[in-house]
């Protein structure tokens, strides 16, 4: 059981988002700074969130036939350069190993910013015939992108953790069909586990992943009005399979190149989740992901101490049978002090149990998200707590969905787009003709960008906000983190 | 479903162990070489073994209150140097990042060979009072040790995967008490999941982990007669807590330094397991760890094909309810070809199902380890398969235990030790007085070393094999991988 946290929050979410966010992460003991500039430490309750996201995502991957593997963290420089666009996209952020085992290396080794090149060089030897396809590989690993923008725990760290999925198919049709399967998994993880709503759509060419033909993303909205990209899926076509000779003999005996996709969800998503749900009293962690789901705090005074503690120990055993539950029986802290500490840490549900409750055979459930209290019968505590945790997830998602839609606005013209974005921030739906120069014009005029283009929409009536020509779609536009 | 493997094994385990081992790993598609010299690729069926080891170990860690966390892969050079013995032990094998984000770094960053220094620098800020202890952290990660000895998949790779546990206690008693708990977990994982026997004991001073006061290990025996170290646990005393000021205020208000331990199991253990169990036909993977536990091979000819396949599809659904099971219904391969492929890959149990079995309402179970066949009633197939998998684990462990004890011999004098080791290899129990110069003398005379010293043994009657003085213990001695 850890020490009482240093004093609580001193900044309000609505007043200084950046400082508030940092306080939440540090004071809730979810993460810490490290001696390596720009790299973060995942503390146990922060890492537990990632473990739970990983387990949920991984079991969905396995269900659809994606298998895990592990490739080296090092990429020889010549390999990284093998796909031209790809290396242009990543070279500026690469960390290079130049010395090892006491001597200078003849060739620099990149720390993987992503593993396409090292994986495909090897995988090309594994594939010979159409019978070897599809091959759907994933790895859960650490990657490094040496950014110079201000590092922020979870949201921007030079080293971060993620899944990187890499699949190879015999036909474009099969490859394209994977999009909805994988993005569907990511949507379930973000909505049903992280309680995070978002807009799914296709990135514009200028925002497409380096080396890919098309990128699809889920875009979230941070409380400060900035958009931030969540999980994504990339259609690589045959760009990499031709560069790395990932070829196979088809049923007619012809040589063909594989069609490839890649996809990822990273620990950045945890930062988005905490930023969206947490409040002025500290972190709020959705019940399915919280290291501790329920904390039991006995309310004792000197007369009844032993009796209440004895009952509490029985109660916690019962709760542990169903939930990740903790008994806070520290005797040097007042209940009030304990309440504050667990609220700061974001534990979704508190159970209070005192002498009166003992007499009434009840316990008091206190929700972290609303502060709502109610008494429940001890005989039904497991059922009641399960229901309350579900209710908490539901209202977190509902509240976040409401905030997203309230901060999604429309604009028909460039001046309107500029005005709406400057006044409210958030996400603006704007008609776009599909031309890169109009995209650029909107960017320059507003400092925002096209986040993505919602799928399956009807062609809008309005003309392009930039040039007035027929719009091919309404784009999600906003300033991006 | 992957392609038919290239032809089977061409080398015998007893004739050329090194070449045989490499063939097993590559032909069973467990691992592959990589474009980075000395680093390996974990292919899906090889990585699945690690995932299963991880899950089993991690749930035991969590059960005893060890929590996971994640610290940066980079260690600034000044930090690595903070504990003198420690840096001496690792500096020669470090890979250094000297350039990042397009510019030269002012200070070199080590890729972690192990994380003591970067963890303790941060953790020292988390601990203030005795109430913050014990703190028992673990991380599952990748580490890099730039060795120049011949790389071998799993057994020796410059990057490998492991757990590194790091714990801090208020008293030496509590810290020491952790040894049997953690080594007990490792013993259960190696014996009950990997079917690997070994000798547990304490390392001599000269073999103790850099920076530690004492190291305990499980030592295994490879089929070529060389010993190899398995999981280990280190008592660090206060060496690191003093170097990194991991101090706390005790119940009397006095400042104290924490007592620390560290422990690890790595992917090298998978190589030991495969080397010990596999045979001249390919890999043998213990049932609890194999990605595929049961493969169902339908035996069809043109008349009965549809009927047998239809029944097989029902059967595989039933098996999938209980096991990691696969139906091999590829129609371009003969059953014999399929048998060879799955035997090469080490799947512990094969189920054959043909027209006659369909009539008899039975299936044939074929064990990978013994080749033993028996017919079982379809009505009881789940129970029968479960029993067979348990039996396979049991005989693998029994066979390995027999091999270990048959290759453990005694020697009372230096000439005898030299003779026994030269003639048989394996592990030799030799009386030792505890003096470093006698240990060195034995090493020089034989090319072997003291592996470890079994715990809780009676003082031997014999005198030290090197100097004749009273022996404090019988040491496990052998040539080591």
C-alpha cells in the first residue's frame, strides 16, 4: 500500500489544461518523468491500464487469426532506406546506435520507429506460394521517435509502447476487407474499454502514413479543443512488397506481389483517455482498465475498530472474488484522507463500511465519476458493484460523446471555418473538393488541418469551402495535438 | 496454414548437437535469423511459447504482490556508471546511441543491458517512509548485450526478452525471505510448464551478478554435456540503495537504506527446453506451452472425402473447446506428409481420423514424444486428449530428469574431476573448501567452472578436491555454455 499522495490537485481542468493534465498523471502516480529527456516511466497503476488494453486487443486479434511474433529492435541503415517515402517520413526522428561491444559499428543501426523494413526483409523468405497467404503478424513492442516537441507523459514520449500489425494477402480485395475488421476491433477497444468516442475516417493524401496508399484513423477530441489521432490502419498496396520482394506463386503459377496492410494502437491512447475523463479532483479511470476497480474503506473508531475490521476482511475477500479490489486498512490515515487519495488516483468505485452499516448489513457505494452515493445490501454486494461499474463506464462514455458532439460544428466557407475554429476550437465539418491546394489553403488560413474524411457519407450539397467547386465530402477539420 | 516445410532433419542430435539444434529451430519455424548480426526473429510458434511462459510466470508474480511497470530502454552513461562493479560487468557489452533526431547527443545513451540504474534513480523519489515498502516491481521487456560469441537462436542473441524483477524491502530479513518465493516460482515454471529439471544453488563470489552480494540460479544440462544457467535471483544488499539513495524513514524516525533483490527468466530458457526435449525428427514442445497442442489430420480417399471432412469439422470444434487445436484439411498434401510436418514442428499430440474410425466412432491419438498410438472413443475424446497431454508432459520431465541424474557424477580429487569431465562432460559434484584460489585451480585444470552450490546440504566428509582442506560443500561443477 503506497504512501499518502502529496497534496491534491491545485489546477483546474478548465483553466490550464496542460498543467492540469500533468498534475493528474503525476499525482495519481500513473507515470513519472525519467532521467532520459523525453522518455517516460510507466508506474504500476499506469502500466496496468496498458496491460488491460493489450489483453483485450490481443484476444480480439487472436480471434480473427492474427498471430504474435517478435522482430529485432535494430534496423540497419541500408534497410531503413529501402522504401523511399517511408525513410523520408522517419529518418528525421531516428535514434542511431553507432557503437556496440566496445567498437564503432560499420553501419549505423536505427532503433525501430516502426518495423516494416526489418520485418519485410525477413518475411519475404517465408512466403513462396499462395498457400502461405494470408500472413497476419502482430508484435507488441517499444518504438522510438526522437521528437523535439514538448514531451508529455503518454501523449508524447520519445519511447512509447504499441502494437504494430503487419499483414500480407494474395489479393487487394482480401487486403481491403481487413480494414473494417481491424478498425472495428479498435473501435470496440476505444469505446467499450476506454469509454472514448471518436470519428473514424480516411486521411488525406498529405496526411497518409509514409509509404502507404491510404490511412484510416479514429480521431479524438481533447478537452482543450485540440483533436488528436487515435488508432490507425494503413493500406500499403504493393509498395513494400515490391521493394522487399514479398512475392508468391499464385494458383496459375504466376509470380505475384503481396498486398499489405499495417495498423497500430499506442500508449498515447491512454493519455487521451485520462485527459477526457479525469476532473479537478484527479484521475478517473474507466472500470474495465483500472488496476484497482473497487477500494473498501472501513470507517472505524476506537470502540468498534476490531469488529468493523474483521467484517471488512470478510467483505474484501468476497469482493476480490469478482473484482480487482483493495482494502485500505491503514490506521494512520483518516477516512477522509483515504477518500481524497483514492479519488486522486481515479479508482472508479469506493465502498464505505462502518459500524452502522455493519448493524444494517449494508455498505455504501460511492462513484468516482459523479460522487453519487447509495447503500446496498451486503447480501447483494457483488451484483450491485458489478452493476455500478457498468453504469460508471456508461456515463463516462455518454459524457464524452456529448462533449464530442457539442464541440463538432459546421462551416461552409473559409471565413466561417476560420471564425468557428478560432472561437470554439473543436472539430469542424467542412465541405472539401478533394484538391490538395484547397486543403493547403484551409490549413494556412486557420492553423488547423483535415483530420480525416468520414466514410460512407453522401456527397454534400455545398461547394468546397476553399474554392466553391463541388465538394466530394465533408471533412473533419481541426487543430491537432 | 503455412506451407509444407522444406525437407526434414538431416543431422542427428547425438552426432552434431550444434547443427542439429539450429536445424530444429529453423525447420520447425520457431525462429529465424535477422538482418541484424547476432539478433534473432521470434516466429509465431516460437513467440507463442514465450507468451505462455510469460502468462504463467506473470500470474504467479501478481499472486504474491509483484506489480508490473515500464522504464525507458535508454540509460544515460553517467547513470550506468553510478554503481562501480555493476558498470564494470556490463560496459563491455553495451550498445550506445550517439545520434538522435538528426544531431549528435551530448551524452551517450546505453541500450539497457538490465535496468537497475535507470529504475533506481527514479524509484528513489517514490520511497519516503517504511510504509512505502516493500516495493516489488517487475518489467517484461527487451534488453541488449552485444556479445561476440557465436549467436544461436534463443540460446544466445544480442537482443533478448526477459522479465526483470526489482524489489525493495525495509529489512534484510524480508529481502532474504523473497528468495525462496521467487526461486520457487521459477522452479514451478521450469518444471511444470517447460518440463525442465535443474539444480538450484548459490553462485560463488566470482560468478555473482555484477553489483550483487549473492546470486542463486537454476543450472540446466544441455544434451551435449554442457551446463547452462537458467533463471536467477540476486541479493543486492544495500549496494544500489546507497549508490542511488533509496532510503526511507523507519518507524523510529531514523533514515535507513532499502534492501534490494533482482531476478530474471529470459527467452534463453526456451532454447534450453527445445534442446533438451527435441529429437532427430524435429522439435518437441511441452503441451502447456505449444502454440498448437493438438493437430487433427483427416485420412481421406475420394469415396469418403466429404463424409470424413464433415465429421472432422465437428470434431475440431469439440477439441477447440478444450485445447489449442488445428484441423489440417489441406488437400494437396498426403497424410504422411502432414504427419512429418507436424512432427518437425513439435506439436505434442496428433489425432488421426479416417473412414474406419468414423464407423467405429473412434479416433487415433499419436504422441509426438514416443510415437505411441491408441484408439479412443469419440464420446470421450476431450478427456482422453487431456490425459494424453498430461502424460506427455510427465514423460518429457521424467526423461529429462533421468538424463540429468545419469550425467551427474562425483569426483573427490582434481585429477578425478579432470578425468570425469573430459570423459563424460555433464555435471560433477566436487568437494570444495570455499577458497577462490581452489575454485580458480579447478577451473584452470579442467576448463569447467563451479556452476553453483546446492542449498541445504550437509557438510561433506571429503576434503577440498583442490587443496584437501575441509570442504564446506559439494559444488556443482561443469563446462558451461
